[in-house]
C-alpha cells in the first residue's frame, strides 16, 4: 500500500477535499444544532425555498438537497412542525405537494446564516487566501457542472 506522499496529487487533493468537507460539516452541524436546533439539511432546504418564487415541489427539494424522498419528507416535516414552512397542493399537479417558506422560516434562516458564517470564518477562512479561495471555487464549480443532474 502506498503512503499518502506516493499517491497521485489529484488523489491527495480529492481526499483532502472530502476530509475537510466532512470536518466542516461536523463543526457547522454541531454549532447550528446547538444554536437553533436545526441541522444543515434544514438550513439548505430553507435557503432553496427562500430563493424559489412560489415554492418548490417536494421532489425538487429532494433533488436540490441530494436527499432521498424519505429524507426530504423528514426535513420538511421537521420544518413544518417548527412553523418554518407551509405545504399546499400543487395547482399544476394534484398528486404533488408544494412547499413554501414562512416568515418564521426566513427569520430562522437569517439566524442560521450568522452561526454558519461565524463557524466558517473560524474553521475555514482564516486558513486560505483570496487567491486560494478563487481556485477552490473554480475547481469545485467545474466538478459540480460536470455532474449536476446525474443523481
């Protein structure tokens, strides 16, 4: 078995990206849960709903969150119980359900943004320069563009 230094540089970069992503997710998840009771999937659902004019179908939320339909239902159930989202029948397709963010959901999302930003500044931003951040963004966008819609 090869040591890390013997691995191709692209594999080292991918592995470091995955490990760092998991670490950041754990840090942010803990802080967000502690501050608001929300998890990152809740916040991501609220963000997507806030930017959707007229709400989103459950299936669209699942696709955007990269979650199973069942996982998405759990997220939306939790947010609905908190009063952060509202469900209604889809006027275009009565088999589908639409979800919209409420005013309380927008307020919770704004509070979560502060917690997440503080966590990212502490755990991430202090370790990279603007030039490094630009490169990371460029590479990640290329990968995302290549594979978006394949799930």
